[in-house]
């Protein structure tokens, strides 16, 4: 597995993927900083940065929500939009796949409920 997820309590989640690999279908629980405290209800993609193999036939980043392709990206780029996410499927599983090799970093904001007063944490 050549991906990692960094989760922040009451903050964003960052997924980093390198090589020619896939994250597999990640459920919302994968984006909780502490599952005993934080219950993630929605995950909204706010930015994607990517540098892929410079071959448009094999260097791609594909992002899926609930097995539906919401973006296929090529080359190198930076997509950022804090107010609105990519697609309207913020409650579904998230899958990122790099074909042909490269690196991608996806940032997402979470909407969650908490089992404790997180102001004191």
C-alpha cells in the first residue's frame, strides 16, 4: 500500500498516494482522527495536487465516490476550491487510483459529530 491518510480532529484529512497504485474504497470511518470521539458524516474534497507520468495514455489519476468516476486527471496540476467539493457524493466511499505512476495529494474537509466536548481536547 503506497498511500497514507493524515486526519486532524475537527480539521481536514489529507490522502497522499504515490506510484502506480490505488487506495481501494475508503469508507468515511477512515477519515476519523479518533473513531471513539469523531463520527465523520460527510467528506468534501477541497483540493487535489498531482504530478503524474507525462504520458496521457497511462499517466492518470482517477477519483471515485461510491465506484462512480468523478474526476480523471492527467499530467501535473492543482485543483483547489474550498467552498464546493468535487461532485455531490460526499457521503460515499472514496477511491483514488494512479495509473502509470506519479504522486497525488487530496485534501478534504469533514463534517462530523462528536461524542465529547472537543473544545477541551
